[in-house]
C-alpha cells in the first residue's frame, strides 16, 4: 500500500478593490472540469457580498459548504484567529478539497498570509501553488498607483514636513511583489497603446520575471492559473514587501466601510444616477451589493468601481427573505456616511 503524502495546492488570489478577483474565482469554478474545490473569501466590511456571489454559482464541484466567508477582518491581520482554524476545518473533512482558492480582501498584503503556510499544523498538508495578482487595467493606466518615487523624494527634500506616503500604492506594490502570475484585467477597456504602456509599467514594478496575462472579465483558462507549482511559502525572500521590517504588520485606518439599506426600487435603473452622484461627490473606492426591484423575482447585483457601474440579476429572492436591498460602501476613512446614504436612498 502506497501512502499518498502529496500536499493539497492552494492558490491565493489578490488584487486591489474592484480588480475582478471574484469574477476570476467564478470563472475557475465554472471551468473546474470536476475538480473538487473549496473557496475562502475574505472581505473588508461587516457584510459580505463576494461570498454570496460565488455561492450563487450553484456548481456541484463547489457546494455552498465548501465556500467559507471571512468578513470584517483582513486575513493578513487575523491569520491566527481566522485563517488557520478555517484551513484546519477544511482539511479535516472526510472529503477534503483537491484544490483551495483563497480570495483576499482588496486591502490585504499577501506576504503575512504566505508566512501562515509555514505553520506546523498546515505546512505538511498544504502548499501555495501560486499567488495570482489581479490588476484593474484602466485604474493603473490612469496612474492611481503609479507614484513617481523620484518626484516624491524631491518634494520631501523641498519640504520635510510633508508626508507623501501613499498606502494604496504600497498595498498594490506588495500584491505585485508577491505574485507568481499577474492578470491584467479589463484589458478590453484599453486601446492597444495604453494597454502596452500599462503592461510595461507593471513589468517594471515586478521584482523578478513573472508572467503577465491580459484578460477580459477574468476569462483565463484555469489550466494557466492552477498548477503553477510555485511553493511560494518556501520562496518568501524573492517576494519583498514594504512592511518586511514590521513583520508584515500594516494599518487599515485609512479605509472604512459601511452598509446602506435600500428599499425596493421601482426599476433597475432607478439607483444608477444616485450611485454615480455619490461616487463623484465622495471618496468612495467601491460599492457592491444586492437590490430588490419591484415586480422582479431575482436579486439585482450591483458592482461599482469608481465611476464604472455594473449590474445583473442573479438568484431568486427566498420566500423567507425581506425584499430589502443592501449596498456595502468602501472608501477612505472620514467619508460622510450620512451624506452618502442620503444621496443613495433619496
């Protein structure tokens, strides 16, 4: 009798808010070709949306019981309290997953999570097959995370009292630095010249040779995404972090989230203008959630990244559910919650 001691592979999917991580996970699940998968979804905010979106897939190879949602606590900050027990519970099932997908929150640093795979209780049973960084092509093309370090140095020299640190840029760069594969998502929204310029900028920011693949709505063959064999937990030195000196610690004080309850809408389009007005007037990074529309049996799923809004009907409302919508608003600390809520709810 041969004892199978092969480790279960895990893929960490990271990327900034709204880059398309959940869409990528859905695509992998829908094209898993019978492989038994489990998914851990980590969200920033007290009410989860991404986990519910994935559960609505209704796929036999990934039932609801194999989709675990960790909300209101960034995985890189709650490894011991949340991640390790969740992993152990999945592995101890009579039929453990054949591959594990971990979707981090948009604010998570991958490296502390990678370090967790060195814990004795899981090191012998799991390996990080690869870290996939999903990049929002149009956002990066607009220069939101492309701070010029030389210009910052010149400004600091001119006025040492100024603090030009950009925490969003640090998170973005740490996610790239940890990656074994970079998905340049929403490539269809960029013209050829902008796409190439954005690609070159990302490649220049990488600390080592990493494959970069353009994508539209995360439509990448799972054969490209899974089976990378990176064993990233044994390769931490090649994945530098801005927070290495702090042992992976970082603060989320610059970000906040809250939930807006939305009564049933008259039409699916009724909330688009108020959402766009709220985003334009306030420092909102992301809006996502589910809404009820009069006369429609299905939930309306809303995703907003900056001025871009996407909507589609997903699952039917259950008989025991109140037809009350909710939207999770994520943005910079200090957002005027009352003003945003008033704009959205009228």
